[in-house]
């Protein structure tokens, strides 16, 4: 029942959002809805970790150990984004970037967007996962083009076209799985029921399942921003309002990765893990390698972080593709850390970019003097995303490096570390250029600490905790890793 409430709350509260005359009330109604959803999500995850999976409504809704890190990420990031969006939207209204009449549609769409992302990780039927992910595309496209400028509308159009084509590939993959199910199991299981399918995995036609996974990988890989299907991502991130960029990068990409992992486990039960693991490793390596030139030559700060997301998705896929304990452990931690850090980075960047009126890195001079409090948050999360200790991303990247050395030996491990070091050096160069350059003389700005700063500091604390205190010996983490590894 608790899972149903997580999905129903945003739908019900979206109706309430259109009723008040004052925009502040609309903002707080939407925030209260997301607080309630996050609370229920935390309770659900706690129950699963202590007592086992939750199934509801003829097994349509389910949450198991694989779902837990994804549900936690949605709960934390959506909570931070909803609270931060209040200040962000108010500033947009002050500078005439957004009309007051747009506030209600913005929050209605925000709630529905969060709802569809929860749906995509709470459904265990493969068909419903596909429907949920397609729904995220439709709703988030409206948010990407929310400013109704030429560039944002073009970005939204490109996003919806590419992701719809991509999701069509995933649909072909689903049809092939359905065919394999009908041929091999003689209608003996509920259609596209993941738990049932995986228990009968060895009876599924191996050739059909392999072909289906190729389509699934291309389809959901497009949505996950994996190279070479990533081309929608820099435009969509660059043109969206900052809270939406944070949700796109921090949560939406993970929802697509979640769908890929469900199919990876299903294929592993049918034919073994070799075929799908190799595809994960191949796409992961391509994403890491080909994102680096774009990061090194980038001028737009939001596009820079978008290409960084492509690189991090590559790292996550490599971790899961390795399939050994430290690879899977590193991938799960990296997915969690990247989501928390990147969403905070987009939110702090949004505040800085609004002050300067430009996304161009060359024009963002002296941010440490112009916005002293926001820039400290920006500095910390940028260091975290670059992979600097003591933040969690350093630890998860090192776990994956160790797993690569374990499985493939010296040379692949050195290539992986070189790519990470190159990206780190590029981020330090950009940071120095923005943070330590002289402030523009026409900028005189005193910043007072506010609620938004306090909320944006929480992810930094989480990243330090995951970097300093999370070890494989912690029972909760090892339970999730072992649950995943039992399936491959």
C-alpha cells in the first residue's frame, strides 16, 4: 500500500497546486508533496533492508534490494531540488525570466516528473517500466522547453525525438522478450513479470534474448546518455531550469540504467552474464573515452557538466559490467554519489549563472568574491564530481579501478586511471579560471546565508560520509551487492 501512496501523492497534490492564487502557496504544496513521498520512500527502503522485498497490487508494484539505491536517490535529490526550486523560481520571476502564471504549470509538471521516475523503479513488470520511462520523456521535455526560448524549444524537440526513437528500440527488445516467453514458457507465467521471468530464465530462447538485449541497450542507453546516443543530453541540460537539469542528471539517467540492469539480470539467468556484461563494458568504455575531448574543449559550464554525466554513466556501466564484488560495489556507490553531487552542482551553478547572466566559463570570473557562500558549495561539489578525496566519488572510482586490475590486469586499469586523471585535471583548470580570477569591477554583491544554502550543504556532508565511512564490511551495502551478484 505504501508504494501506491508514493505514486498517488504527486497526482493528488498536482491538482491542489493549481488552486491557490499566491505562488508561494503553490510552491509549498509541491514541496510538501515531495517531502511526503521522500518520507514514504525512506520507510519503504528501511523495510526492504530489514525485512525483505515489498510486493503490492498483484505484484505490479515492487521494491527489492536492487531498487533500494535508486529509490533513495530519487527521494534525496527530488527533496533537495523541490526546496531549492523555490528560491530559483522566485529569482526567475524577479528578473522576468519566468512569468508568475508559469509557476503553477512548473510545479504540476515537476510533481508528475518525480512521480514517473518513482514509477519506473517501483514497477517490476517490464512493460510498465517501459511505459514509465516513456512518460518521463514526455513530461520532462515540457520542462526542458519551459522558458519557451528558441534554444530551449530546440533542445526540447531534439530531446523528445531522440529519446522517442531510442525508446522505440527498447520496445522492439520487449516484443522479442515477450516472444521468447510465449515460445519457451507456453503462457505459463504472467506476461513480462520480471520476478517470474527470472525464475524461469533458463527456459527462455537464448538467441531471442541476446538480440532483445541489444535493442534494450540501445533504447534505454539513449535515455541514459550513453555514447554514442548521448547527443540530446548537453542541449537538454544546458537549456533547462537548474532544478530540472539537476533532476535530469541526478535521477533520470539512473532510471534508464535501472531498466538496463533489470534486463542484464534477466539475460544472465537465460544465457549467462558474459554477453550482456561485455556490452555494458563496451558502452561504458566508449562513454568514458569519447566524453573526455568534449570536457577538455568545453566553453559552456552546463554542457561541461552534461558531458561529465556521460563520463560518469560510463564508469557506472563498467562497474556493473565487471560483475565482481568491488566492481558492483563501486558502481552502486558511484551511482549514488554522482546523483547527489551532480544535482547539487547544477543547483549551485544555476544560482551563479543567473547572477552573471551567462553560461560561458570565460565570463564567470571571480565567483568566490561575487557569491562567496554559493561558490564554497560549488567548489566542494565540483571537487567531489572531479573525483577528489575525501568525497565518495573518489572511493567509488578507486573500487572500480581495483576491480579492473583484478579482472583485466595492468594495462586496462592504467587506461581507466589516466582517463579519470585527465578529467580531474580539466575540472581543476576550469575551477581555477572561475574561482581565482579577478572579479569584474561592475559586480558588487553581498550574499547572505539562506535556507537554500543549508539544504545544499547536506549533500556535501553525505558525500564526505560516503567517502570516509562507507566500507564493504557494512552489512547494508554488502547485502545489495550480493543480491545483484546472485543474479549474474
